[in-house]
């Protein structure tokens, strides 16, 4: 998940081990084994969240407002606050105004867990909208599961997880990574070099890509990783030139300042998009703006939403965002996913008719539809949403021309079907006999 901060920070411990556990479907929140039971035992008392305070409904906003992730996560907070302002202006939820309580995860995973517990136990929030990196989500997951509370998570991620206590409004790999690989194989070539940051999402994503390429006669010419925040990409550029002397596809899941260095040095080394097209899955409008469109023009990204999506709902969203935050601001996929998750939560609460009965809210959330800026979305029984996939090409102004899209929304598949350990598994929280992980 992208960030463009200037300071390095410590990685979530033992990322290689975590990625391995993810691929084997053993991470918490996934329903270990075939029964779908969650690892943590719920604290039944915390289900009765005293979220209504007078005329207000307290909700948690838990993102990095400081540290290296702040540059990306503050934009997501902006989108969430826009949705809250709109809902309040229209009468609120169940006749009450939403009262956001913001906490700073400070780009530090233990801090995320501490703040999540504080929001639930002390502030008695109705729900929490939060996190960006998979490391932060993994850090807070045991808190939400042990307290049987509710997190809404807005960023595309690696899958291999399905928690009763989380609603995921970003893409699963089959809604972003896999279609991007298929498009590249058809349009740009079969030889890939995989570049990623050294943590959960890129390593898991690249494992999926390697299995997909193996199944579809593609090849991996090379694979390399950088620690988050590392800008020393010169060795990777040299490896790409050696592995792909006549050109090839660069699949990029780098994050943060590494992307600035990557695109500038690719251009400086003469690795231009006509022969070395880069497909990014963590570079959106905000990142293009920060890096400089002149370095990314002609390269590609895979998302579900772009500011250039043509629809009345998107025109309204972009106009409202710019009116609130300034004409120079841009919207992006994570921001849109954060915006719509507030509305989906609102609809679920209103259908349930209660804030106190969190199980009723969870049940009511499944099946909720919303005319989102990206197109119509539906919240599925696996707590992820259906999403249209789009490939965008960076243009002069830093926005994206949409060069390909699916005909309609794709249903999410949290347990990856290219990875041997999770092939054949699914998730369904509407059926107690299935739950977080069951064999189809």
C-alpha cells in the first residue's frame, strides 16, 4: 500500500514468516482450517457498544496522521470526513449526527493496536474506519476479534484473510492483480520482472503472480525487494536490464519513496514504457502527483477507480471533494473506497435499526448496494465488495486514461485460487457452517 513519506520506519516483524503464514491461510481472522471458527474468542460484553452519546453517534477514525504513512493515510481521512459531513448534512444516521473520534496510528503497528483498543473500550465507538498497510491491519485484527467489534478497511490488499469482524472495501487480488497480469500477457508480453517492497502485501502478491504466470505460460525473469522506505533502486535497475535486455514487463508493488527513485531511474537508464512498461498496483493519482507525471507518462496501474471514471456519481464525488479540500486536490482508489465504506456502514445500521446490536448490523451489511463513484458495488457474504476492474495509463496531467475495464463488477475471492494451499477455499459469514474458510 503506497506512501510517499520521507522517513524510514521499522517493518512489521518477520515479514517473510507472515507472508508464508498468509499463503497457508493461517493468519488470524481467516478462520484457520475448514471449520471457519475464528482464532480469538469474542468478548461478548463489548458487543454492546455505547456508541450513541446524546444526539451523536461516535465512530473511530484510525489512520496514520504522523510518520511515514501520513502522506497517504491523511488523504483517506479526508475522504471519510467528506462522507461523514454529507451524511450529517442529510440528517445523520437514525436521526443522530456522526461524531468522528480521530486517533493517530503514527505509522507504528503496536500503536495501531493500542488506539483500536482505546476507541472500543474507552470511547465506545459504534465502528472503526481505519488502517492502510496490511501490517497495521494484522496488528489490530486480534483486537477487533477478541472484542467482537467492527473494522472497515479501505485499501486493496493481498487477500488470504476473511474475518467476521472486518469489512473490506478495497480490492482482492482477483479484482486487481490477476486481471492486470492477464491484460499484460495479452497486450505487453510474457516476460515479467517483479519488483516489490519487502513486506506482506508485495510478497504475497508476487507469489500469486508467479503461480498465475506458471498456469498461463508466462515467465518470471527476475524478482527483487526493497525495505519499505529504501530509495536505493540502482541495483534493481541493473538486474532488470540484465534479465530483460530486449525489454519486458515490470510488475511493480513498491511503495513510498522507492517509487520516486524507481521511475526517475528507469527513465534515466533509458528503460522507457514502449519497451519496459511498468504496471503498478500501489501508485494512484496522489502518488503520480508527488512523483511527477513526466516520469510516469505511458506507464500503467490497475485499480477499480480513477478520477477520470465517467459517471454522475463520480462527477458529484470529485466536485464535492474539490469544493471541500481545494481544486488542486485529486481523488484516488483508496480514497473512494474509504468514502463508500462510510455510506455502506450507514445503510447497514439503518437496516438493522440499532447501534447496540452489532451482530444485527453485520448481518444487515451483507447485500448492501451503493451507487459508488467507481460504479455499483454490493457487499458480499464474505465481507468484501464486488468491484469493476480498470487498467489506466498515466497521461500528461497526472490522471489516468482508462484503457481497459471489465464489463461489470467482479465478485471478490479472498482465498486465492492460484495458490495451492488456498485453492478451493471460500468464505461466507451468512452461513455458520461455513464462516471464514471452508472447502467449496
